[in-house]
C-alpha cells in the first residue's frame, strides 16, 4: 500500500494523514466502527509504518486480530526524576560502554523528545501547620539530593532532546495535563494526535484529553527514547458506558474509588478502556482526569475519553493559545477523532456504570480498589471504639492527613471543596487534632493561585493545611518524619495509627513506616479526618467536635453545596493563572551543548549516582535457566512496593546500614526511591518491604513470618533478605522467584526488575503478571513464565527446597517446560507459558536486555558507517 494519504487540513496551512481513507480502502465503512484507540493507532501506522507492512498492520485493527506485532511510535516521553534519572544514568553508562568499544558516545541521545520533571524528591519534613514549610522542605530537598541534581543538571546540556523542569514546580502528570500535552502535535507541517509514554504508572492521566498516554517501565521508556518502535499487538479495547450523574455532595474522588472497585472486579487488567455515554459527556476534564489517573489501580493500560466540547473548554481554561485550541477542534473533527464521529464505534466488550449509584466513599485499608462507603464504617468495624491505655492519642489515630497527589489536586472542584470545609470548620471553632501531621502538596502552582483568589488558602492554613510542596509527596511514601513525641507513643503503645490521604496508593508500608494502614479519601474528607483525629469514627453520623457554644458539629454541618463549589470555581479559576505559571517554566534557554563533555564524571563516593554495571560479567548476558534456587515463594498481589520500596530508609535496614557505613547522616538517608541511580544502595532495597510475606519463612506454628526475610538453601538458614542475596551472589547461584496472581502490581518501577536481576534471578514463574512489570523484567533479561490455568505453587506443593530448570524453544507465548527437582529426588515437568509476547521481546531477551540490545545495534551501525 504505497498510496500517499497526506492531505491538506482545511482552514490551516498544515497537512494531515487521512486514516479514514486508508482504512476504508481495505474494508469499506470499517473506519466508522473503529474505537477511538484503534483510530489513533491506525493514524500512527499510516503516518509512520513501512509501506510493505501497512496493509497487514491495519488489518489487525480492522479485523480485531491479535496474531501480528505492529509498531507504535509515541510522539514523546515524559519522566519524573526518579525513573527519568535512572533512565539517563543508564544512558550515561551506555555512553561509557560505547566509548570503550570505540564508538562515539556523543551520538547516544534520546531521539524522541523527552521531558523530565523533578517531582519525586521532596519529603514533608515540615508539615502544613509550620511557617515557611515550603521553603524549609525545599532547602532539605536540595541538600539531600545534591548528588542527584548535579547529574540531572549535567543531562540538560549533555543530551540532546531532553528538557528538564526543576524541582518545586509541580507533579509531572498534572503539568502534562495542564500544559505539556498539546492534544494535537505539529511537526514538519503535519498535524497528528499527541501520544506519549511515561515512566510512571499514572501517566494515563492525560488520556482524559483524548491522548493515548501510557505508563511504561524505565527500560521500555529508554527504548522509546532511543527511537525504537514500541511493538504491540492489538490490545483488548473495552467500552465503559457511563450513565446518570453524580448525586449532590459526591466528589470525583468518590466516583473514581467506586469505579476502581467495579473495574477491578470486571478484570480489565491490561485493557484500553474507552469511557463514553451521557454520563461521560457531562464530566469535566478535571473529573475525567481523576478517572484516568487511577488507571493502574484498576489494572488497565489506558483510560481514554473522546475529544469533545469539554476538551476544548479545558484547553481554554488552562490558558492554551487560541491557535492551538482551534487546531485541536479542527483536526479532531476533520480526522475522525471528535466524539460525534464515534457514535457507531463497536467494542468487543461493554461495561455499564451508573454514576448516580456512587456514595461518599473511602478506599482502604490496604488497596485502592478496596472501596469503603462511609455509610458502612460502623458495620465493617472501622468506626468501632476500642479502649486503650491512657494516652494522648486514641486507637485508630490519624497521624497523617495529606491533601496530596495529582489524582485529586488537578481537579479544582475537589480543592475548592476542601477549602470550603476548612472555612466552615474555622467559623465554628473546630481545629485539627494536635497529633495529626497535615499537609497540602498540590501538583501545580495554579492550585495555590486559585485558592488565594478565592480566599480559601488562609482557611486551609488555619487548619494546618498550608502548602508544603508542589511535588509528589505522601502518596509516594515521602510523608517525612513524625514529631518524636508522637512517634514514641505510637511505638510504645503499639498503636493502630493510620493515614488519610487524597492520593492513589495506600499499600501496606508505603505511606509511612508507623502508619499501620492508610485510607484514600477526597480532599474535603481529608480535612474532616484531620479534625476528627481518628479513623475509629463514623464520619457520617458522629460529631467531628463542638462549636464555640458546645454544640456538636457533624460533617453535614460543614459540607458545602455543589452550587457554592461551582460558583467559586467559575469565579476563581482563570486562564491567566495557568499562563503565569507555565510560560516562564517552559521558556528556558538551553546552554551551548558543544561545551559539555559527553561522558559523565562519576563521583566515586556517591550513594545516589553510580556507573551502572549492566555491561559487566554475567549481567551482560541472559541466564542459562538451569539449576535455579528460589529466592522467594510469594502469594497473590505482590506489588512493586514489595519488590523495591520507595519510602524512607530506616537505619536498621540493609540500605540504612550501607549508607551509615558510607558516612551519610541518618537525617539525610532520604528515600529508597532517590537512591536508585546507585545500584549499590538500590539493590539493598530488593524485597526490603517490612510487610513482605515470603512463604519460605515460617514460624513454629507453620504460619508465614512477616518481614524482609529469606531462607538460604540447601542449609535451610533463615536470614534477612539482603544477607541471602549476598550469599547467593558470592556462590554465583542462579535464582528463581515463584509467585501467585497479579505479580508486579503498582508503580512502573524499573528497580523492581533491576534489583532481582542484580541478585541473580533469571526467571519468575507466577500465575499472572501486571503489564508494566512484565516488560521491565524482559528489559533486564529476566524470563517471565506463567503457570497454566489451574496450576499454582500450592497445587504443586512447592516449598522452596527445589531446584528449577526451564526447557524448550523461545518464541512468543510458547509453551515451555518448568523442570522441578525436589529434594527427595523426584522430578516434575510442568508446562508453563513463556510471557515473551512479541518477537521484539524475544530479541530483547536474547540480547540480555534492552540496553545490551541497543549497544549491539549501535556498534553494528557504527561499524557499517
């Protein structure tokens, strides 16, 4: 198919590619039935695919086939500093490896425009009740991260095609939504849909704008950065029809927590969802973004909304230029991406959700899909009062109340509602309980501006919710230290202490080491719980406190009306605020790149940035998959927080002991996440989560012991996980991990794969994998294997004393044989599915990983030249 589908875009001096004509040439009328996702993928193929491949690739979309791989070329890559930094550390290390082989290191650059936002480095050491908390927290951030920021500043000029937004400016997803995504791109006078991949699982937030924007692991992002196509097969595209409208007093947070439970139950793991219908058309982009942001919490890959009038209204609200807004509308209508052109879209599966069924809701205590309607607090036992010994704090004390995360701070209605709750509470004389560490960390500086415009920021500050950061904080485990007095009481009384936050993650051990469990809530409910001071409280019925006259005050007494919220949003949220924030932020002059040395001068004593070891020794090749011993036998729902935690480093941890030995003061240990540019620190975080349950380690009763523990075989010695890893590394013992369903849920954390690979893990066999983690494993040369349905670690009676081999020929989704050698001499052959899903993944695995594959290709190309 060599016909040129390039056409003039009416009313502009631009061209576009007429995907409708290309699709209908293969099957007349087919374009009208394509879902939105398929239309965007088809445009990408028509514009970028090799002519010889185009017809077969388009047929995959038209005929809903999934038997051939086809290429996808995202328009850009977005990164936060943790994974973005580690990706650029990898590229800096790759430059060293290329130079040592005689290649030109300066030629190793991102090919695709890459935007790095420094937003994951700040801890809330100073709460929102302190004066100048923002300035104090930023000063600590700069001091702790000097090594990291030195490297990041080098990358600004050392690498071409990299833009860096410095710390203190906001969260990547909210900045992406409010500014970075143009919705329609223009390059070489051609208009086309914006698409992107991001090194964070919540990158799909921008799907709310009709932009295919998916979270990938750092390793997959590196591959895209370097110009390689992201090969895929047609994903499951599920239509989600939204009906009805939200009831009065119900927030978008309540809506998304209910949807998250619903969609998890409907098993949409890996799917691209498309939300449509009367209910969807009424949702603002702020509401839609809350849904799209939570995509990984219900296990999907993308959560798309069509481009429509709400999209245009949002682009105007956020200060986009008039010409760009006009282009989006013109292109979407002409090219077949406007909502009205999708009335005949067909889905293989359709789900229906009634928005009017949503009630006020929390999620918890350990999973974002564990919906907890506030009306059921008492019957589920959450609100019961439990007598404890006398102390300052009650059982169930809320020690952290955080309005945090782009999930909710990107929605002006949520933030205005929180401000009105604070105003109404202040009028009645209610106060925050003294043991509650409260904070406000918006994902954008515009939030502060419209809260100031509406005179609601002083009301929040009065209750202890002053701005502590414009960054990803508590939701990412960066909640900072507790008051020592509070911490001592929590420890001494073994208190059931909790956190309430407006984020998207509440996994055990994530939010704070001393918060035994955490609950997700809307921003106004976070304020209410700070006043109540305990989760053991029926927030719908019980009194939050008493007014100045001693009368009880309940939630309904301070909850604002929808009409008041909407009126303040209309009056206070203005396009000029977004222009004032973002124009100077992105108007940065780059320095002369020729002056920069192409190789980084690694600091030998750094515990943050170290030359990566992936081209050295055994790591340079894939494993043999022979004679593997289990490092761990794990259950269902293992998250990347279990595999490589991101929260604060404790002195008694393996990483803490290492940092102490390196001379770093305990106060500056920082988080596990910030040290991922140094493999010597980061690998000590492997399975370091104190909530880990390794089924190889049991007590006298036979119950699994909780903690970062392992059992060294064949001795049967129980040790801390890191000691077991060190022992196996010294022995050069290949390892395997055995697990249950949904292995690798959570953040798109490449170190969850890097850590196990450095430990010597060659394969992971599980009942199922979350998508991003599976690709990260392949990117590190680790083989993902899936038990056939009905086969589990339990049906096989695996206890960790076995040795394992893998036999068979690798090809996409091949059936291989897992050979299990039991200690009693019995040998068991178990069929398993090779989860190398595409030929591209096979070639990456065969090369030993993404970086090894690129180095081979680069050097071969250099030799040809």
